[in-house]
C-alpha cells in the first residue's frame, strides 16, 4: 500500500503514466502541463504535475513546465475527489478546487484526463487515504 500524495504514491503513478500506451498516443496530439497543489495535508502542502506532449506523458513531484493549468485544493477535498465521495465537477463548481491558467487547453485535453483516470484507478486500489 502507498499513502495518498506521498512520494511513493507519486512514483507509482509516474510508472503507470510512463508505461501507458493510451497516454503516449494522446501525447502525440495533445500538449498540456498541469500542476496540482494540495494544501493542509498531514505532511503540509504537496505539489505534483502531469506533463503531456511531444509523444510522451510524465507524472512527478513539483510543478509542470511549461505549466498551462494549475489546480489548488485542500487535503480534504483531494481525498474526497480521489475516493469518489465528491465529484470533481461539483468540487470545481462549488469553488473547492481553484483553477487558473488556460481553461480552453484544459477542455480540449479531456481525452487525456479520461485516459489518466484509468491510470489512477490502477493505483487507487493500492492507496491508503490517511
């Protein structure tokens, strides 16, 4: 088991993203850098990113470069969305996830996020949310 938002969790997702053929294929036609900031966690703030473009996809600690979109949320919101207790769209609409950057690029990259959700599902089974 890996603890949610730990470096082990980030590494597990990085390995899954790097080996996912669907994301690699989508990275040939999409380019987006997304930074996630999760505040108020058990170990403080956590920053991680997804970088897609030029035929490759990567996931890791720290901010995306280039960063097209930044999302910020509290630990409680992140856990609720990750576990399915809160719908991500409802969290956006309710102001629980703050979004800045190129919203059009985010919308046009929805196929990337659909593929990413399948990757998250594989790691979710091995994740502890404490």
